[in-house]
C-alpha cells in the first residue's frame, strides 16, 4: 500500500512533461503509471455549497479522480446566451476537485444522456424544422462550435498539461448506441481540439457498440453493470494491448414514474467490482453520488429494455449508489472502500470523512394563498396562432421557442355536444372547458395519434365555451436507439385540433414556463393571491406557504403524499416534480442552502389535488423496491 497519488503527485513529479497516455498494463501520466479509481458527481445535480463535501466523500472512499458531464442546455439556454454561475459554475467545481488533490475526467458532449432533459441538448435546436442532431448537419455542428468556443476556453488552463487536473476528455457519449458516422465523431474531436483541448480523447460505449462508436485515434472504454469478465474480454479483443477501463460501472439504476424503485444488490455490485479490480482495469463508478434533477430537467427513455415508448424519469437521482441523494453514505460506500483495501488499492493517508449534514423534519405549515390557473395564465405572455404550435416553434424567447414547463392553448368553441380530436400531443394534457377539468390524456398515450375527448354542452345561455388545453413537457428523451426520435422531441400540440371533424383555428397560446425568476417574483408579492379557506383552493394553480425558521436551516424533505402532480419551489428555486400516486418517489429533497433563517416562501404548482398543509419528512421515501435489476 502507498500514499494517496492524485493530482499533486503527478503534477509535481519532476515537472509536467506529458499528459495521459495508454500503455498495455496501465495508464501513464507524466511518465508515471496511473490506475484510475474514479467516481461520477454531477455538479449540476448538487448545490454548490455541497460540492466540497461530496468530493471529500469521494476521496475518503479511495478514489483519485472525479468524472462529470457538462449539460449544454444549462450553459447555453438561448443561442449565444451563456450561464456559468451558481450551480453552473463548473470551473469552480473543477478547482475544488484540484484543491482536494483529485484528477478530473471531463465529458462535454455535446450529447451526454445522463437521464437529463434531451441528453443535454438545448431545445432551441428544434426550432429548426430540419434539425438533425448528433450528425454533421451544418447548423448542428455550427451550434456545437459556438458552445465549445465558449465552454472550452473557460477550462483550457485547467487541463493537466497546463498544470490543471483535467486528464481525459470524452468525445460525444455512447454514440455507438445511436449511429455509426465516423465523420461526425471525428468532427466533434476536431472541435474539441480547435477550442483548446490538448488532453487525451476517449469514447465510452456498451461493449456491443464499440465499432460504431469509435473516433479516430481515441481510446475506447466500456459502460456496463453485468457480466464484466466477458465485457472486458471483448474490449481487450477489440482493442488489444491497451489498458482496460469501465467508464461507467453502474452502481445502481434510475427510476421512471409508475415504476418501483430500482436497486442493485450490494452482493452483485461487489462481485462485479471485484472482477474489474482483479483484471487490473481502471473504473469509474457511475454514479458515486447522483444528487437531484432539480427543476424540469429530467429526461426520458424511449424503448429502453422493457420500458414503453416514452418513459419520463423522476426527480430523485439517488441511483442506489455509494452516497445517497441527501449525502449520507450507503452500504456500497463502505463495501467499495473495503474492496479497494483488499486489492491493495486503498491509500494509507486518506482524509477523514466530512461531518454529516443534519436533516430536520419541520412541523407542517398551512397554505396561506393561491393563484388559480386561469388567473395565472392572465399573467402569462400570450401569442396568437391560427393553428396550435409546439413549444419549440413559438416566436418566443428571442424567436427560439419555449424550452420547459407547460403550454396552454385557448380558444372558443360552440356550447353543444362535440367531439374534440387532438392529432398529436406531448406529453400530458389536461382539457378544461370554462375552467372545469373535463379530461386528462396521460403521457403513456403520447406516442399515439388522434386523441378524442367528448365535450358535453353546458346548461347555460352561453353560446360559446372557453376551451383550454394545458400540456406539460414531462422531459425530452435522452436515450433512444432510433435517431429519428431525438429529432422529433418537440413538445405541446403537434398537428391539428379538430371539433366534430372540422379544424379549430384562432388560438391563444400561453407559454407557462414557471421559471425560477417568475415564481420568485410572484411569491414575493401579495398581488393576485387569494386567501385560502377550507372551501376554496382552486386547482390547477399555485399554492403558497410560509416557513419560519428560528435557526439556521437544515436539510429536509417535502412529504408530497396526498398531493396530485406538480412541482415545488423553495424561495423561488424549483426543487423538482412530484407525483406520489404514480411513484415510486414520495418525497422531494430540499438542501439547506435553498432555505434561510427567518422567513421562507414555498410555492407548490399543483395540477389536481391540493392539501391544506405541506408536511416535511426526515428521510427520503423512494418507494417500493423493484425486483433486483440486471440485464
């Protein structure tokens, strides 16, 4: 056993003469052998105040490296508009890793999968009706060029050959599961180099996708959870006499709505990890700590294993991994450390663990105000359209459309018995007539065409009725093997809406984005809020609560049992979506930095079923455990 060999050891070894290279038995960094024991932490799924805490947990487990993706859609929300502040301050995250003596694996995409909205691709790409993502389609490559031109110079001096911790940079992500265009992969590699990347490039794919996922002169690695002996044999045969690495050793798995909570038994996890370590391979735990998919940024899968055509992912990214969503250690953390020790891979001078972050179960708080949907929509910008348009095709947000949230379509229809037909809808729609809910089209039917809704006449003298269709974007697909699916991830109403067989024209379209800034502005004002009573809290709508804290806040969980479906905002920060009746997730994690001593405002956007109180929990409730997963 030896002392910890991380960023400082390799950087200070007789000065920096070379970056990472691949030999047969090991990696070589600055002339010294290196075996990567790495773990994934997504900075964008952890509040910045906790970055150092989670990274220290990673180092204390015996890891010498951290890996992270970079989500393009967070950093460039509109073309040429960039965000590298707060939870998007990836440079600060990398600098903290270096301060803790960790090396860094950098995965900038442009596509990242990651159970993240559209695999990290920005929705405004789809404003181009001819867009073909993950190809050499010139407008796509031009957009990647602009993003890399801003992103990569920001971290160029953090590369190892520039005295920084970044040693490896990935080209695209699991491209072999999607396409086989070497020109595209080489084009992405060329853009990485054009904008300053000097470190070694690599790819990662499932073992059956190695050939189509290649890029010229790039090191090949694999992603897998099961049958690692066979997987490593196949990688060794495909790429002989080069060090082996499992870039994504899946420590657990993620969940979709209407599923049970997926886990991988500790015994199975340890067995496969032992196989990797016994082969002398490098490994990256995907994920070491999953965190939370805050806001509306969850992705979805299409026809993944036995999942349906469209399966959106839940808010929690707990993943049954080494460090739980709230930062507590799982059994896998301890077993991993023990295994590294048994293989002689645990350094002798590891740091101690950081202090546990306290969790509080606060007392329930009562609702004190609400804004009904019809009033909320009146506060929302409106656009006129002869036919319904998808979010992405709206002349909105500088002409690049709406990205996330909800979209409402309003028109007048005759007060008579009618059959409404929606040609295509994504992902979940609620149909209202005169503000009364008449029907819900669930996301499970969103891959179908021609949704019919029967509308009965109102017993009133009115000749016309107000029809409102509220459509929720539940998350664009992040993984699919059919390329055409990604190119058609437009949300809202697609195609025509007819009434009794005749097209309905003349629509008012309202993009209900529910941006953090919009909700914060509403919640901080008393204008427009109706006082709650036992007989009157309208849904859908916003429901407001006040939380008064006498002391500095602790981590906590919102207990959403009994609520319908929606999202919760803590002091204007979108904590994420909830849907307890669908499950498996019943609680929402609230990191303490989202709260403050004194007055806090909590706003719930609820679609169906309001509770008079908002309750808290002292631990995560992630639902009934599914049968042990493996494929």
